C-alpha cells in the first residue's frame, strides 16, 4: 500500500533528540522550544511565535486571546477541518459560514461582506490544500469594518501570497506540525503574532495562566498546551529543510499534474493564480458527477490497487455534532457540498518516491480513465 503520508526524518532530527535525552531537557522548559519559536517566527516574518501542543490548540488560544465570546460572530469557510470551529462554539460565539471558490477550493471571498452584521468580530481565513486565500479583499473588508483576522496557515509552510509569507497576515496566525505537514513535530502547533500583549496572553493561556509571582493563584482559566523540548527539537531540524521540502512538494504536484493532465473525469488542483503558485500540500481530485461515482467509490477502488487516499473535508454545515446544536439548519453551500461528495486526495507525503507517484497515476487511470 502506498501511504497517504510519510514524513522525511533523515536530517538532524536524531541528533537533536539525542541532545534532549543526554541533557535531560525533555519537557517544555528545554532550550529547543525557544529556538524553534524564534526560527519559525523569523521565517514567517513575525515578531512572536508561541509553540503549543497541536494546531487545534493554536486556534483555541488565538480565539481566546482575541476575546471572542458570547454575542460575537466569526465568519469562516464551511469547507475546513472542525478544529477551526470548536473554540468559536465553546466560547459561546456564533460561526457564520461561507462557501468555497470552485477553482482554488478556498473560501469565496466575494461572499464575506454580505455575511457581516453588527455582531461580527472576526474573519477566519483557512488556506486550503495548496493555494492561499486571496488575502487583499479579506484585509480590505477587515479594515473597513474594524474586524480581526485569524489566519489558519496550518497547511501553508513555506507558501507565500504575492511574495509575503502565509502566516504573516492575521492579527493572529496559526500553524500545525502534524506529521503530514511540511514541518512536523509529531504533534504540535504555533501561534504567531506581532502584538506584544497578544503574545503574552497566548503564552499565559498555554501554561494554565500561572502568574509570575503567585504561581498557583489563578485569575483566569487557561490550558496546558505546552510543546515539549523533544517536539521542538524535531521541528527545528525540519525547519532547516523547509525550502527543500517545498521544492519536493512542488515536484510531486508537477509529476501528478503531468501524468493526469488528460484524465477526462476529474478536476485537478489549480497550478497557480495571479498571487501564488500551488504548493501542493496534498494533491486532490474532484470527480465529475457524470462519471457515476463519488469519492468514496473511487477511494475504495484505489485501495484495492494498493493506493492510500483521504477524503476531502466534510463541510461544517453538514457536521452532525453541529447540526444537533441547532446550527446551520438552513445553510446550503453547494460548492463545498460537491467537493466533499466528489473530492479526495492522493498520496502526497514528503517521502513519496517518483515510482510511487507513477504507480498511483497508473491506478487512477485504471479506475477513472
């Protein structure tokens, strides 16, 4: 079976991990945490990086630090992972959804302004699968209406928008370091900000809101979201190779694109826009409905050919847990619904060989061609 993802861990990962063990610095107090925070923040051109235990935790801390709560509304894409909406709902705020752009698979920025109300506090942009959201319209709307911008750049390590790093646009931006990301720490995430007070707030929230002079006296509820020194050691070794990893991903995307260019029954990822070239975090396909198969059918057939796959995101307005809360009863977002029904992605991991790519292309042609 060709796996959907397999990370590359053949740089300085082992060396740095052994240093953690040899020195005994294995907790969040170790020196690699600060080195990783500073290095990653510099790469994204941010003043502050706050390392946390995963990408969901980064979003949780970001939403809490911005003071989003009951009575507030947050506009975000329906086509995203559920991590983006969890803390909005738990904080008592109301998520307001927009549909996807069928070309880029990102949120349709033309729909945002119509969703703004007197209660809107923030826009959450989520860069999806390989191309960034068109940020200029979002930032213009945010300025005109006085809204905060939360930028989920979990899948955009090394990607840029008009030459500027993804992760540098939001009032608060977040990353994930799950094993399928360009930079992995196994599990891990990071909050990135320029504002000193927001950075301090996020650091406090990740560390149970301990106080400097009265450690076990708490004025606020936080979380234990700390990243360990061992995770940060992995991340630092991975960060050293980010440019190499970006080039590798684009090679994978180009090879798939060439091999599947004439496939008659599926839409391939857009190679680029006027503001960015695709980074191909994953290589997705959207099956034409006229083919008479949905994504689930195709994925089962590819599995029988020894090719691992993953489905596209289930839209937020179709999530059973959210519908049971009374959310999104009348929402219809046809582009996202189609992408979920007909979309999936092929093996896209960093360790994928050209032979694996070619075998996958052959299997896709066998199933769909």
